[in-house]
């Protein structure tokens, strides 16, 4: 339907891979449309234009509701055009009607989409720089907050740095005090998920005890869950995901769907997009 690398046709067969899984790395706007729909002919070109202008910072998936009636039914599409926004593998919301360009730009801003630089505008990379010492970074940010106490973004940066050195209590206090606009920031959501995992280990048995319990009974999903949390908090993301996937494989309904929810929460915490993508595919293969 279009030659743009940022706009594609979505079908029932490719929806899980091209929309749900892809949105883990790049937000996707699903445009439910029809050939007989007048407003669709207004909205479609605007979406195509913005996708090109933003240079891949988001993707547009086109769904012809007449050809993909099952997909339209799954999302309870009652009128066209309707846009459904996916990010991090989740539906953020549905927007009926043909929004003007200005409103569409506001929607993109609300979901954290900013234009990506064109390839010819990319800055030439210098030699790799070693990451800063986490304790030194905390000290730097403490000084920055002290110098500009009204700058809430610095407090969020400090909270994230504190989490990296294990100072969960102080990080949580800073997060609790953030204003509403930062409380829903992607970084805040990720930090909250990290705190949730750390809290699970408060009274948990040590790692060696949990491993022994699983060796004795591989179906001990409580021990497997806590072992995975131990691995995640310690920074071994793949080992953690391996335990959570095994939980899902053995009993997807354990504790009201804990395996699936734990995987989703872990995906929010882990920054390795390739790793998350691989395990999202494994999760989907077990669920669908």
C-alpha cells in the first residue's frame, strides 16, 4: 500500500510480530481505516507525513477493516478511522475520528515520541566512553539537586542513580515526591517496577536455598519466581527471564497469571531491547 519504510499494512497473521513485539522498541500507531471512509482519506496522509518527518521514531500500521474483520473485532472498532496506540507491547489507548495534524503531534508528544535525526544529520560517534562510576554519579546529582532544588527532572535522575547503587528507600522517597507530569514518565514507571522487584526480596530466602528447592522440585514456582527476582535485581537479566519463562511454561495460571505479569514487569525494567524482544517472542509462543 505504501513504499514508506515507516508505514506498513498489518494483518492478523503479522500483527503480533509487526505491531505488538515491534512496539517494544518503537511505538506503533494502528490506523483502522476503510476505502469507503471519507475522514480516513484525510487522516491517512497526515499519519504518513508525520511518520516520514519523525524518521522512524514511530511506525504506522494500516488495517483495512473490510479485509481484516477479525482484527477489527478484537479491538472492538465501531467506527473508522480509529487509531490504537501501542507502546512497550501494550495498548495505551484508542482514538476515534480523524484528528488534525496539530492534535496528532500532541498525541505523539504524550507518548514520548520525538523526531529522530535523519541519517545524514547523525553526529559522528567518538570512541566509546566508559560509563560513569555509579557512586560518583549519585554525588554529582546530589550536588546538582542542591544547586537547583526546584528542578524536578534532576530529582528523577538522582532517584534512578540511587537505584543503581541499591539505595531503594531514598529513591522511592524521591519518586513519591515527583509532580504528576514526571510520575508517568517512562523512566519513573521503569523505576517503580525495579522497586517492586526489590521489595519482593525483603524476606526471601537466599539464592542458594531457592536453587536447592527448585533442584528438588522443578514445579516449585514460588521458589522459581523468587530466584528469577534475585537474578534480575543482581543484574543478570537473561537468567531472570529464563526462570520467568519457565514459570509460564509450567503453569501460566499460577497465582492469577503471575508468570505473565512478572515477564511484563521485567520487560519494563530491562534496557536491553534485543533481549526483551527475544523473550517477548518466547512469551507469545507460549500464550498464543
